[in-house]
């Protein structure tokens, strides 16, 4: 297995963990729902990793941004509002920062690959 795939699997776990932890701890989803969520996220992210690695990185940034900002706003808001506000802010940050993010990823991949 090449190092890119190993790194991709590691990043996949890192992206899914905050979302699954959020669903299990804060939203108190049942185990069956968490299993479905994990399966759907894994299939979706693996497909994105195979087809478009840059989109995979952007999706990871977006998911981690949702989980992180949701956890931050959980201090001040109820869980549903915290997750909603976190997703809005993460979406705005990803859409505004996309050109800079693409250039940085392009430079990293050109130098190391």
C-alpha cells in the first residue's frame, strides 16, 4: 500500500471521529444510527479520496470545522443551534478560503510528490 493511501486512511479516521463523537456524546444518537452515519461517511469520503484528492482535503477541512466550531458554540447555545451555526461558519470559511487553500495544496503536492 502506498504512503498516499495510508495517509488518506489516517485522515479519513481523523475527519470522521469528531462527527461521530459529536453524534454519540452530545446528540445521544443510538448505536445503530452512529453505525449508519459511519458507513455513509466512510463510503462518501473514500469515493471523494479516489476521485478528487483536493476535494477530499476540502471536505475534511469542512467537517473538522463543523465539529470544532460546534463544540465551541456548545458552551453558549443548545446543541442543534451550535451545530447549525458551526456548519454555516465552516461553509463560509471554506468557500472564502478555497483559492488560498488550493494554491497551498498545489505547492505542497508539487514539492513533495
